[in-house]
C-alpha cells in the first residue's frame, strides 16, 4: 500500500494515539522510519487493557504492524512488551515466525517503560535528543490499541467508535471493557457493577499521569482507565493540592537530597532536566540561572519525582508543569541546542520497580484481575467531543434532529492536523455545539 493511501484511511477513520495524548496516527507514517515499535509496556499501575487486547487479537495486530512496516519500508518492527506478561508473549510467539522483520523485545517490570524515549532506548539503544522527535533517530512508536484500530480500518472498514477502558479501584467488578466514545464516566462505572463507596473520586487515565475527573466527564479516544478511589486517598489529595502551597512547602523543607533527579528517567538518559535544581531556584525565587527553568521543557511528566522519589512528599512534577506551561503561554520555546549527556551508567540500578511503586501509591489492594469484555457495551446516549486528539478540532457536519448510524461521520477533519469523528451509537442527534455532539439512542 502507498503511504499516501494509508494516511488517508487513518485520517478518514479517526485513528489517533490511543495510549497517550492522541496524536493523529497518519502524521507518524514517515519513510524515514527504519524501525517501528509497538508499545505494550503498559507501565501505569493497575492498567491491563493493552496486554489483554494484544493477547486477544495478537494475529490481527501483528498483521497491521507488518503492513505499517512494509508501507514505510522499515527494516525492523519491534514489539516492546514486559517479560511478566507471559500469556501475551506466548500469543505473540505463536505467530512471530510469519513476519520476518518482526521481533519481540522483553522489557523489565519497571516504571515508566511506556515512556517513548525510555522504550526506544530499551529496545534499540538509541538516545532521543532532548526535545527531539523519535523520527529524527529513524524510529516511530505506536500503541497496541492504535495498531488494532488500524487493522479494523484497513481490513474491516471500521472507524474508531469505541475505546477499551480499564475500570478499577473501588468498583464491584473490576473490568476492561469496550465503551462507545462519549459515554459518561457515571455510565461507564455501571459497567463495572458500580462503585463500592459513596461519593468517590475519579482518576482518569492512570494513577501516575492521570487527572481528576467527574462522573459527568466522557470517554474519549485517549481514555485508558477510570480509577475509582475514596476522596481521602493520598493520590486524590495530592492531585487537589494548591501550587502556591506546594511552593511554600518546597521553600521550607526541600533538603536538596537529589532523589528526584537521581531517579528521573529522562535525566538518566542524558536529558538536562534536574528537578532538585528547579525546586531550589523556584522556591527561592532565584532566576540567576535561567537554564534551570528552560530545562523544564524536557520533563516528560511521568510523576516519578513526586509520587515515588521525594522523601518529603513534595511535588516537583506539578510545579515544573506549571512553570513550563507559563513559559509556553508567554511565547518562550525550548533551547534549540540543549546539553545532551551520555546515558548515566547507574541507570539500570535506579529503575522504579512496579510492585514497590504500586505499594507506595497505596494501590496494592486494588490489584485484581480486570478481565477484558471485548464486546461493545450498550449505552443509551453519548456526548462526543469534537477535540479528542492533538491538533485542530473536527468540524461538526450534522445538526440537531439528524438520524445517524454507528460509524457515520459526524464531524470532519479540520484544516491542518485533524481527523474525523464518527457516531459511536445509532440514534438521533439531540444537540450540536462548539465542543461536542450529543446522540440519543432511539427505540
């Protein structure tokens, strides 16, 4: 298949990165890619959907991965998967012989193996420069569910209308389930038997990099998980803390132990992000060395520093993110030629073990099987956002009163980086505004 043809299929079918920020996948197809990587590291605690989906649909996903490799003329296609996912590895090994350019790379059980920069180094030995893109090193990385969506689009002409979501924590029946896009968090939790506590809090996307949500929020193309927790759980309290209070705490108790920097995954790979220096400068309003603040651009936001490393319970990641966003809002960009060190020789001894991280987060008691329900759940109404991806929001092409079938285009890709949005259920369009389209099932 020609690369232009595959790009059009992916854009028309609304395929975006299903494991992170939602970058339109057609934008990743590039003939400079000598190596393509399939990311099945799944490093967020409690999440199981990617390994489950890959086990259930190993052959289809490998077929799609092979097709992408052929299309971009990649010399090798590497599946990065943790060695502990034994049943999924076995499912891959059953078919790996059919794809000569493909190999399985087993990853250690550490956080954050799913970080693109970390995964590329683990699987290929290549360092991505600070602020650089993987394609500069001849690499393109794809998520497991994204690759399955490519298979459905090419082989079944099926657009993205649903998302596999792990619903875990304080629920009766932890589950990974395929949910129509636009389903409310409240309705999604019912699919797991409902919450086991009154007035819970919701972490969307995972305990490390997720955000606080509400039951009126909706499932999007990038929703990987709903973690239901008590409102007094330490993860929830951390997410709710105020930045100014955290800055004051840093000024009073940060002891400059450097644990945040010593365990920072990007710093260990040579990137000039040093959280301890940032904390010292920010807390003391010391702007003599502006590089400390400019280097915040190289933070991946993994949360290791504040949720694992810091013995004082401070929040480097949160404060770094706030400063970084402030710099961007004022037109400041990352340095064009940043300092780039070799990989730290101590890196392999400074990995964050999954089990220890999960225990430190207070989540071990929630680590139960969450079996995959691969059939699309039945819901009565959805509210689909026009922006479920990086780039320009899609443009609504339906109006209130229209009847639609599941899979119909309801919003078309805008100019620039954008993809189509499709009806996730059949029914009647009841509302269209500047941000979303509401569909009600009829009959």
